[in-house]
């Protein structure tokens, strides 16, 4: 067991892998990360699957088989994705069982084309979770204006949700409110309040977005300040009377998850965001390259403060530099949704091409 990654677990943080591919399942890499690096879950998104399916030939037989059975487009993709995620979910099942369902999760994203369609998102979340046939499968729903009511309804329906594409404290709190409303409705209806959820705050994109607009002394500081501010809101919420009432009824907290934590700036430390976000009762989902770097030379110097530290002072400095963090949060969420939609269309196009090629190769 790697000592560096164990430091995070000792602090009370879960370490998840921000990747999924048939390669790491087949060659034992994911099993090794679980055994050696204390990885207890993973996340996926359309961009990750586009890369996984587009490279190599490991998916070819499954694509050909599904195509012969009339599967195409989104239906074909979700069949492929669930094949991978069921296998990964089974690897994480011991962690899931050992923590009473708090840890050991894998995540599948709704079609990004549903980001502005509440009713379709609710229906798709229920359908995909049932098709997944694993108790430790999260359905990822974006924390957009249309996604927030879909999150509440899905939680009320008993569907575990990973809220994705959150970029600010305010967006996180909207997601947390939706989660709590769903749980409160379950309690009022006499249903089990234990429906798990995480809220994923994307971080490094903040620093990429402002790099060319601020002096070098401000580089790689904005994302961390946003995260610390959000962590304070999370801790405040867990200490609130409203949450304590839900906790007393048996509900589990919607855990805060740090996403987009690979360092994008080559001049910055490759473990920058992992070290900065060492925080109890959170999850850090990190790319393979960053996981390997932290296992090799990462250090946990101190835990994130509950009181927000100097986050507000740092954000004030950025506002003086002309950065409107509220407007930027909205822009980043919109751009994130657009990027996933672009990857989604590219993925479906690639699957269509592969299906045609494989059908041609097997024709008499």
C-alpha cells in the first residue's frame, strides 16, 4: 500500500480515479490501483469514453456484436459503457460494502444533449441506473438550471446521483439544496433516506481561464480559493440544524468531490491540486498521470481549513484584477456542458464509423 496515498485516507479523504477504459480493466491496472494506491472509486465522462473507445481495438468485438443485434447511437454507447462500469463496480464493491454505501462508486453520465431538458433527464437517470444493475453506480446529472430539479426528483426516486459541472459555491449550494429536498421528500413519504450523492466541483479550469488575464503571481491560485470557499460552505451545511435533522433520520451527507484536479500549467507542481485539496469528508478524483505522480512524490502538508482561510481575501484580489468570479462560474459551466456535448457527438460519430467498418469487414 502506497504511503503517500494512504495519507489522504488517514485524513478522511477518498481517492478516486478519473478514468475508465477496457484496457485498465483487462490488464489489471485498475485492480492494482485499488490494491496499491488505495483507490476506492472512479468517475467517467463523455470525453474519457471518447478517448477510450476511439483508441485501439479492445471494443471492436463488442461493437460488432451489439451492432448485429440492432444497437446503434446512444443505445450502443450505453451498452458498451455499462459493460465497463459493471466490471469496475464489482472491483469497488468491497469498499462499497465496508463503508455502508458511502464509498466504492463508479459514475455514468447522462447524455450531455439532455442538459437543458429536466423531464428527459429524470427519465434517463432512472432508466440507466436500472440498466446498470449495480448498487454502486452513480448517474451523473449536471448542476445546470434544468439539472437541479432533475437531481431532486432523481434522489426522491432513489437514484444515486453524482452532480457534475459545478464551478462555484453558489452552484454547489444549489445542488446541495436539491439533494436535501429530495431526501426530505423521501422521509415525508416514509421512504429510506439513504440515497447517496456527491457534488463535483471542477477546479483547474478556473486557472486555465484566467491565466492570460492576470499577472504570473496570480497563476494557479483562483481555483484553490474557489475550492476553499466552497469547502467552508460544505462544512457549514453539515453543521446546520436542517442537515442534522436529516442525519438523525439516517441520511448520509452528499459528499463534496474535487474534480478537474490534474495540473494544466506545466510550470506548476504536478500534484498541486491533490495537495491543496487534502480535506476530510471529501473525494478527489484524479487522472492516472496525477495519481502516479502523487504516489511517487506527493505530500500532505496540512488539511484544508473549515473556516475558509484566506479564500475571500484572494478572491478580492482577483476582482481587483478585473475577474468577475460569478460571471466566470456561469461561463465555465456553460462551456463545460458544450465541451461534453462536443465529445458526445464525436463519440457517437466514431461509434457509427466503427460499426460500419466492422460490418464491412465481416460481410461475405
